[in-house]
C-alpha cells in the first residue's frame, strides 16, 4: 500500500491548476513571484536568456508584461518602427530608469522649465551627484532649447503637456534638435495620453508615463511605463532589474484594465475641460486661464497641429490652470472654496481635483519657473461640466465679495 505524504507536504503540494481551454476575457493576475522548471537545464537557459519565459517576479511577470505591451500598442499605433514597453513601479521609477540608462558621468541633459517637480529634483539633486549636468530652457522658444545643447548632450527631455502651465512641446522641432545633437528625445506624455498625442509618431525615441494618472484612471493603483524601440527598451529592462523598480502584478492588472476605457474617459474629460476653461476665463475674478484649447494660449496652434481630434473637436488635455487676481492667498481661497472638486493629489481620476500649485506640486521651482503664486490646477474628471462651472463660479464670486480686484494685464493663456 502506497504511503501517503504527510499532511504538511500535502498542504504545500496541492493539485496544479490545469490551463483552461477557453481564453479568458479578463486578464489573469499572476501573483507568483517564483516559477518552476522541468529541470536544471531549463532553469540555466532562462538565467542565460537563451529561452523566453518567466523565472522570478523581480525580473518579469505575465500580467505586468501584458500591461507594458498594451501601452506600447496604443502609443505605437502609427509609429514608424516597432514599439516595445517596459513597466515600472511608478512614473518616477520609469523616468529614473530612462535617465540612468542613457546618461553617464560627464553627460548633459536639456529639460524644460517648468518640468515635473520630481523630475527636476531627480536631475538637480540626484543625477548631479554622479557628474550629470543639465540645462533648462523655455521650450516655447526652440532657439533657447538649441542654445542649451552641448557637445555632451545625450538627452533632450520634454513633456507633451507641461504641468501646470499646460505648455505644448513642439515635438517635431525638438526631434530635429535632438538629431543634430546626436541625442535621444525622451517625452513624458502623462498629461496627454495616447488619446491626445503619440510622440513616437513625431520623432520621439522614448515615451514615459506615470500610469498612476490617466492610464489607470481610478486613483487605486501605482505604476509607470516607458515605450519605444525594442533595443532601447531592452536596455531599460536591465536597469529596472538592477535598481528594483518592478511593477506588481496586481497594479499591472488594474492599470491594464484602465486602458479599455481610456479613450472614453479622456475624450469626455477633454470636452469638459474645454467648456470649463472657456467659461472660467470670463469671470472677473480670474486673471489668467492656462489651457491650450483657448485661442489665446501660446501653444494653441501647435496643439491643433499635433493633437488628435474626434467628433468633439481637437483634444487639448484635461487639466486647466486657473489663476485668480490676488496672488497666493486668493489661490488658496479659491481651492478651499470648492465643493465638488476635491483638494487632492495627482490627476487623471474620475473625480475632479484641485491643487494650489505653489504650495503643493511645484514648491521646488517657485517663481523662477513663471508659475504664478495664485495658480490653481484643475484635473477635470467625469462630472457634468455645468456642475463644475457652478462650483468654481461660487468660489470665484466669494473672492470678489472678499475684495479681490482685477490687476493690470491679461495672461497669455486667458483667451479673453
């Protein structure tokens, strides 16, 4: 009579799950951090990268790989070359991997001012310790960008839409500068998403996203992703492995699920943002509205040229920055006076969020970046436009009641 294994052995070695014959419509979540092999030879082949598959969760995971491939397919829909993707634990992990992969001691990077606060800190506080120098320029004038290029410039870094000024990068112009310099053009397209613009189609070598924002879209997960030529992405994968910025399979599942509704969400958000920006720009308590959909915005014509259109018109992004008269205190009062929009971190979720810029997202840059002390960034969600307009109008009316008076001049993004 065959002796059964002990109870502990039986509990550990449960019957394996048979692969289903039918294809699941929902993406499976592979939570395993370790994978078994038929024999030592197969294990060795995986370690030597002589065969494809999965070995360890820190190296790769089927759910995570599926998310990266999905973003690559969206960003690379009409790209001139093959596109691959690499997923990371956060947007900053993706940006860090890109800069650490393609910059060395003695290298130089050109970046916009303003740039995402975390990116600015990474360049100035971290990479500078390792001998990487940087030049910052107003990307609204390509001659200034060109003036910052050095013989050792390895990366021209850009943002499709900047935060909070919603400045539009001339990706094609930056591509020409990068090619003359022999540098890579890396574009953070978090605020645009592939629904608004796909930089690879305009000459970018790599595109990065904080997937936490619009790609996930529900404020319930964290992740980042980089897409581009397979040879560049393979190098990023090696740095991710060495630095540990691995995306978890559970977050990868939520992020990939968010992609299915990305066009629906972003199209609606952009349409609402356009109506919201145009209405708010008319309020007497408002000094300036930064939104590229407004004709007075300096990037309006460029956005019309670069950005996608649909039945609702050109999509100009879903963030609007409103600057009231009255400076810092007026900006705080505007944010605090909102009832539907939430004072909250991040952008791209289903709920509209507001943030007083100078005290939250860009304290590293301050006035040197041209950011007004009163600016309030609105990340438009899925609410009805009329409700959002009424909400901000009430808060702006309260500013007038408190004596906020118009000052001289109209901002270039006001459209008034």
